């Protein structure tokens, strides 16, 4: 792959968008290689993913305007469908995905971050949806996920309508990210969190992700039934027996086998 790197570190996979000369902007090639990176993830080994951007300036500065500028309606629709299918795959990927946002996360970059389970950022991070200033709407889910993530229709519409960029601390205040770190510590903190997640029972973590993601779209009664089904399914696993045995034996060390 030319623009995306995938590295396995223990039980954590790290995906890096590596197009720093274009601030890691998303073009068709980057989208295709992100899909290829997900294909490389061995779910028998990997228990958490981290996605970040190469360089010191950008996570992903947006979709590539140079590629979009002369698109026809049909081409734009296909581009939007491609991006949305990929981002939906990140959102529903079986293992948790952490976005380590090291700089600009604008337009498609913010939309990519919104697909991730957890977002943390450096103190230099900048977020925004500048599309209306370019004469278009967000096309990779920004109008739908932003309000769902921050929980405020008013604030989401403000950011979408004004195209105002916000800094890291404001992003934390509105719930767009859960933590802000010094730039030099960001990846270490992301990997620390990923390894903490990876140390827990992987089937249980996957079931939690499924319960949260799917339950949000259900009536509370149906969501609770989904939770009960996923809770009870854990009792068919070796990991449930190991976790509870460790509890009774007062063992800190647990050997979860993903079975």
C-alpha cells in the first residue's frame, strides 16, 4: 500500500494514513487502501485497533478537494457511497477502534473520527465540517454521526452551518473527544488504552460494542433484550470461566483465549 500503513503491535493493530504532503487527505486511493488495511486485520489476534495520521499536522484534513472539484453528480454519489461503506465498516468493525487525532480532523477526517469507538486527540488537534463553505454537504456521515456523538442537535447544527473549526479543549468539552494529551504523548496514550482494552475478554468486548451500537437504534425494551442475549452468550465461552475463576482465586493475571 502507498498511502496507508498497517502494523501489528502485540494484540493491537495500528492503521496510519500516510499522505502527509496532502495533510492525509482522503482520495479514492486512500479509501481503497483503508479497506485493504481492514482486510489485513486478523481477528484471531487483534483485540483493538488504533487509527492515526502520519506527520505532525494532520489526522486527516478532509476529503481531497482536488479530486472532488470536477465530479459529476453520478461520480460524487459513487464517491459518497464508497466513503460511507468504508466508514460504516470502521463503525461496525468487531473490535474497538480508537482514533488518535494528532492534528487537523476536518470534513472527511472528522467523519472518520466519528466512526471510531473512542476519540482522543493531541492539544494541537483542530476539528470541523467545512463543507458548506465549499458549496457541498458532508458526504461521509457527518450530518448523522456528529449529533449522535455529541448529543446536542443545536451544537451539531451550529458547527455544520457555520463551518467553524474548534480546538481540542472545546472538542473535549462538547464530548467529541474523551481526552486531550500533549502531542508527544498521544500515541503512547492511545496504545496504553488499546492494550488495556486488549487485556479484557475479547468476546465480551465485541458483544459490548454490538450491544451499544445496535441498541441505540432500538426501543429500550428491544435494546435490553439484545443486551440479555449477548450477556448470556458469554456463558458459553472459556473466557467467562477464566474471568470468574480469576476473580475467585484473586488472580490479577488472566489468560483470555478469545474462545
